[in-house]
C-alpha cells in the first residue's frame, strides 16, 4: 500500500464546527512541531526571557495552575495585570506576530510544562494541545435481518446475492439517517487532508517575518519548485486549519 502523501487531521467523519474540534487541535499540534523544527529561535527566546517570569509568579503564591486547564477561562487573561509574566509573554508574542488568545494560553501551559519537566524545555517540547469539547451524535444500533433461504426455490448463489443486496440497501439507509443526525447536531465533515508544508510556510511567514519572496528564495524552495502564489495560498490554508484569524501584513497582502 502506498504511503499517504497527505496525513489526516481527524480519523472521524464529523467534528465540531468551531475551533474546539479535534481537527483544529491536531492542526495546532502539527503547527507547534513545525515551529520547533523550522524556527526554534522563537521557543528558545520564550525559554530564556519568559520562563523565569513564570517561575517567579508561580513561587509568589499566585495559583496559576488553577486556571491552566479550565476550558471556560483564558489563563492569560487571568494573569495579574502588573505581572512580569503577562508583560513578558505579551512582548514575546508581539515580536513574533503571535498575539492570538488561544496561542498565548497554550504558551502558558507550555511554560508550566517546562517548569515542572526541565527536559521538555531542553527539547523545546510544547504542551500537547487537547481540550476539545464533544457534541454527542451517535446513530441508533444497526440491526439487520432477512428472510431465510428457501432451498426448494432458490440456489445458494441467488439467495446470497439477495441478502447482500438487501444488506447494502439497509446500510445506505442507516448511513443517510446517521449523517442527518450528526448534521442536525451542528457537526460538520472533518477536513481529512492537508499539506504539512503549509505549516512550514505559515511559521516562516507569520512568526519568522519572511515575505513570500523571502520564503521562495530559500535554496530548498527553489529545489522543490515552490512559487509565491502557492506559498500565500498555503499560509492562508494553514491559518484556516488552526483558527488563526489575523495574519500579519506583508509586502503582499493576504485576503482572509
């Protein structure tokens, strides 16, 4: 069996219609792996300049962990307004054009991981994103029965074909009813395929501050035959997958 060129974002058929879906979570995990590989400077600076502020606030008695895993609040917004952690993380995010609410929250969770597991920091391992909520939509149990084989009227070949036809017909009816149920609950089809290189382009464009011209001018880009139009489309596609609603401005404007 040939290797899939495009990995899956979700192994299910339906996901939540917003940024709480498992597909968005997987896309964000892939993004952070790409940051570590393509632009580690970003995470190294987080460790050098912001991690000390996290440790200082944690030691001050402020109960930062009480908000980190609460999906109903933003950990970043709960930070004291005058804390060096809040100002330091904001400055870091501004430098790398990373001022997205969910991203700031995930970086706080990453800092917590680096604080309690220093080897994570050494490897620049980010928080394993995973806070998706579930919309329950399960079809009714599928049941199938069929008339028995009348051996004095039908050959086995004829009867077995009759059963298969009846089964396929009932199965299609069940699929149609189950999909209708999922969509009535607000679920949408999962985006199964994507191009991993889009995340690389996104990191270089959004975080590293390269223009599409700068990205396409890299030696490896020339070898792969990349084009500026493809890069800009890929950046926009990656932004949609991770729920990034504000791309930075460059020499070439990207319409969202």
